[in-house]
């Protein structure tokens, strides 16, 4: 089936337009670029009516690196408007549809990239992750979604949601392809440190969310019978509040002019979330930043006892699109509640296919100490 015909059924791409690189370590691999990442001469809509005809003059740094390494970009993948959403139902192109069931959501906001990877339309999806936007659709679509440590990859040329949380991420069907991409795209001076593999036997911890399901825990123990519970009380109590205050404040700041002049052009859930950021007091934003430091200290201290932390990626499998549309805010909580905590501390975090519930995939998340991405990737490899 042609890509265009497949896309008419699943809505993974907003724009098809090829960008071909030369020879290099990524030659032979095809990429889909989330439509908040700028591409020279190719429109970048951010899933929004506001930027429907926006054509950047320059490409984002990550696009240049992919092409220089020999990758072939096939087009721009569907995204929740401005990457401000977890369902991928609010997009100028319409909802991205789950590869297991077209009547269900893909998850978001990098939903189009996950769908395209799962359907083998591309080998690699490039997305962004501010509160789980790579790992959530990976979980719901049954693929791998990796969020590197904050700051490893340049976000120049990426339309921001929250500049102090936004991270580029990658979606693939297998670990080998992910590793190949990371080795080719990670700056050399960072690759030797951040992607270093562990030399000792790994100690595994389990983060016991209230929602941690017994079937998931049981399967984890089959792989790691010595896994120990990890307690992060400050992260659980304050982490979600702090992450959301930071994200919505910074998002409102970026969108301020458009909110005032083009409010009616936003999808309602995106508009409401961004407008809520206008009501956040400076003192609350500063307190959220202070809490972030406290939570980060608690998180790093946990790695005196363990090397990685396992937890469920999402609380639920993919709901039906008809149940979600118009109620995106209600579903956002169940989708981002687990993933967003690891954005707050800038940690490497990967979702891998692990369970099925009612015939639908749900992921397991492996997270680690900031800038020890190689350790997280090694454990994920053992579990795949």
C-alpha cells in the first residue's frame, strides 16, 4: 500500500516532502519529522491553523544532522497543536489514528511519528517530549520511544512549548535502529560520556505509583527478581504541580501575542491550557523552580541504591477518539501523570512495548540518572 493511501487511513503525516541526505551512518534509514521541528522550504504547521502556511528558511539543527549523516526524511508527522496535548486529537490535519485500532487515539503530542513507525511508513520518528510526548504515543502504539537527558540535543529550530523542559526524542521499532541513530546524531564529545554502557551488574528499582498494576509488576519481577521499591515522596507530592506550572508559564510566554490576537484560531483545549499560564503568579513560577531543585536532589540520591527505575508509562491504553474529542483535558491526566515527572528532573527515560490490555499495547518506562543515558538503554535492551 502506498504511503499516501496508508496515511489517508491513519493520518500519520501532515505533509509529504522528501529531503535526502548524502552517504553516512544513517544511509538507508527513513525519518519522519514532527511538525513542530522546522524544515527549510517545507511548511511547518505545528498542527495549527495559525501556522498553516509557515515555510521556514532554515532547518532545525536536528534536521541538518540527520541529513548530514545520510538519513532520508519523508515528511512532517502529525502533532497535537503546538505540541500542547497528550492525545493528538487537536490537529489541523485531524487526529492521528492508532495502528492497532483506527478508532482509538495515538497518544501525543508526537503521535504521528509513533503511528508512522508502527505502520513501517518510516524507520525513525523524531519527536519532542515536554511531559511525555514521545513516550506516551510509544506506549499506546506499541513502539519504542526514547527521551534523552535534557540538553543533549540542540532544540534550535524547534517551536517551543517550554524551553526549560523541551527535549528531542526518537521512536523506533527496535533497539538496534535506536542505537544507530543515537550514535550518529549525538555530538561526539557527549556520546563518549552520556552513551557509555555500564560495566557492572545493574541494580534495578521499581517506582511504585499508586496506579502501578500488579500484572506489570509481576512481569518485571520475572526479569529482575532482585528489583527493589524506590520511594520518591517529594516527586510524587510536588512534581506534577511544579512541572505544570513551569510548562504552562513558559508556554503562555511564547504564545502571548497569538493568544491576544488569534485566540479563536487555537483548538479549545490548547487555548485553555495556554491561557491558564497567564494566570500563574511569578511567585508560583519561582517556587516551582525551587521545588524542582529539591526534587532533583531527591531523585539523584535514589541512585545510590539503584541504577535505573522502572515504572508504567501510562495508566491506561488508548481510548477511543470519540470519547476523547472535546474532553482532552480529562484524558491528559491519565496520560501524562507518570511520564512528566522525569521531564522535571531532566532524566533519560524510555518507553518500551511490554504489556497488552484488552488487545492494546501499554509500555514500561525505564528511567535513569541524568546524563547516564547508556545505562537506561542497556536495561531497555535486556527487556525487549
